[in-house]
């Protein structure tokens, strides 16, 4: 999933290479630090919880796409099946993301506010990501996420948890952000308030956090938060960490949710990963 040196795949637990951000305390104070983490993933067939994704072969037929923000969208056609999985279920409201990975070209296609209107799809915006490249979207461009980031690489995925290791950063949201971004983010949708966190801000679970009470799937997620951290990707509920939608979560969801509810925003620190930009906004 993206090159090994991609930002999503870069460990940030070395305090020398990734020192605590000079504004860490300020940002955390404005990110509801007493709020507990929420495991935003789970069962598909019953609750449609989490963000679903699917693969298609290179032979998948492409269909026309209509976007509400065409000026910041990658034009169609996209290889979306008519019955592509929609976050929350078709016509559910909410963000209604669709994530499709073309395994023939290793290209990720993502949309939000997605509705099938034959013969194609009507969406808020759309983005393509070459998963063999570190190329970013143009500065100032959004994606299916407010930060202009891909969603799929930052999900807590069931298969990784079952395998015992997550080796990438995780996507999360907070309610209030500033009008600025840090690469690999390329877009912002916030306020003119420098005390608020920018899109693309990277946070890590503090090294002093006591891991001893945790085990199993929950510990896999928490270790990833210490090693690879979280990337602020969208405005939304405070400290919601995104994961995929899979029926296999049913048997371990309660333990994951319970464990994360013992972790607060104040258990994290922001780290330096680059300057804040407002280019293109």
C-alpha cells in the first residue's frame, strides 16, 4: 500500500527524527483532550459500520462520473460496479464514501456523497491515487477527504489486526481545524485560527503510555498509534479513528472499542513533519 517511504508508511516513534511539535500543547488543548478514542469500524451486513472497500480487476468496465466539485476532482470514467459498496449503505446519508482498488493498475479510486445514477455515479468529488507513487494531489485540492488525502491507506483493516501488525498511520477526525494543511495533506476546510490543528497533522501515542493492560487486537491498534501515529484527515467527531467495514469484526469489536475508550486525546502528542501551508486555498 504505497511505497515504503510514503508518509503513511513512515514510523514516527523516533523523537530525534520526529520531535514534538512546538504547538503540540496548544493543538491538543483545542482538540477536546479529555475525549476518549472511538473505534469507528465494525460489521457490514448488519450495521454497515465503518468504511467499506473493494477490489476490482483491471478488466472492470468503467462508467461515467458526475462530480459536484469537478474543478478539484479527477475526471472519470471510474471502474465502479453498479453495486459498489457505499459507506453506511446506499442512500444512507452521511459521507457515503466509495473506495475501489483496481488491482490491474494498482490505482485507488475514492468518492464521497456517492449515488449510483445509471449508467454511472453522481458524487461530491472524486480522486485517483497511484499506489506505486508518492505523488500528492495539487496543493489546494480536496479528495474524498477534506484533507485531500486517500482514505484507504489510513484505515484500521481487519486483516492487519488479525495478522498482528499494522504498519501504517491511521486516519482520524476532530471537529475543529485551522485553514491550513501539512503535506501529504493538500487541502483544508477550517477556520482562520492558528491555535486549531491543521489538516495532515501527525500525532503519536506517547511513549510513556502504559500498554501493560492491553493485549490482542486492541494492543495491535495501540502499538500502531505509538509507532506510526494518527493523521488528521477530516472534520468530524472528535477522536474518531477510522477502520473498515467487515463482518469479521463482530467477534472482536467489543474488546477493541472497550480498549480504545480507555485512551484519551491527552495521551497523544503532535510531532513535526513539515510546515503548514495555505497554498491553493
